[in-house]
């Protein structure tokens, strides 16, 4: 029985494929358009696109072109061709500004760039584009049914940029350039107010200050120890329950001991 069902399914697929090839190669424009619409509805976007491309020259400047252009854009979106999807949706928006599909097209342009946004370590050109389109959508359609989705995605992309620039600033600490790490982290904090990485940035700023003081030449040591202790006090004040607090308190105590030993030597 299972073998029979399998053979039936194979036969149907073969007939379907044969019908598609027949319409594609020898069908009339009307047949090609009808099959393209059906394939689109069935979610077979690749095959639908091939047929749409064939009929587009015939339907230019005709009423059907509005529907075709939207389906071409949506097919590219569903296939993950986000550059092409954004291009065709933007064309649709410019060509048919009064269409009932305008809001959906605007949303899917933003979605296309959102989906193109790469991981934080790569170039973020598409992330910035996505943020622009997401914000434009919110401005154009306040209180729309897409608002929660747009706000969530905007926050996610902003978080991604925060992480990227935090990692760039932190890189100075990683490569043990402690002197450069401190102003880099300060710049990051001033440029990214409200960042979720503020605690981490202040933690690494203190660690950089500690390392700089620990490895400092004698005549700069006292000032650097005091600076590092200031970084610690700020960190402790803002994050009294931090998981890093025990570690930072231990290091701060070492700095105080260094300072005390320096004072004892100078008084002896």
C-alpha cells in the first residue's frame, strides 16, 4: 500500500512538472500568468518568478502589472532574496502609492533589511539601513498592527550595534593596550547612553586601570592607582550586586596596599 501511494505521488509530481514545462515553453501569456498566480499561492515562489518574468513585458502599463509587481517582490522575499525584494517593493511603492498593499510593502522593505542585518562582528551597513526603514515605518504608520514587531526588531538591532562598538572598545583591553582602553571605553559610554553593556564597559575600564597602575613606572604609579580606585568606586556604586564585585574588590584592596606601601617608603 505504501509503495502504491509513493508511486501515485511520484506520478502527480511528474505530471505537475510536465505541465509547468509545457506552459513555460509553449503556453500562452494568459496560461503562464494563471499558472504563475497559482504557484505563488501554493508557495512555489521560484517557479512562479520564472513565469512572472516571462509575462511582465506583455503586462507593462496594464492593470495586472500592479499585482504582478507585488507578487514578484513577495516571491523574492520568501526565497530569501532580500536585496531584490527590497528593490521590487520600493518600485511597487513608488509606482502604486495608492495601493491597498502599500503598508505591507513598506513593512516588507524594512523586514528585508532587518533579515539582511549580519552578525555584530561584520560590516553593519544593512543594519543601519534596517533601522532607518524601521523608524520610517513607525513614523508613517503609528499604532499599526506591525508596531510590536517593529519595536522589537529595532531594539534588537540597536543592541547589536551596542555590542559591536563595545567589542571594538574592549579590544584595546584584550590586546593589553590598557592606556588606550580607558578612553576608548569612556567614548563608548558617552556615545551609547543606555547601553546594556554599561556594566561590562565599567568593569573593563577598572581592569584596564588596575593593569595600567600595576605595570606603571614608579613616578606615574600613584596617580594611576588613584585613578583606578576611582573607576572601582564608580563601578561599585552603580552595580553593588554585580557578579564581578568580589573580583574587583580584591583588586581594589591590592591597589590600596600598593598605595600604602608607596606612602610608607616615602616616609621612611
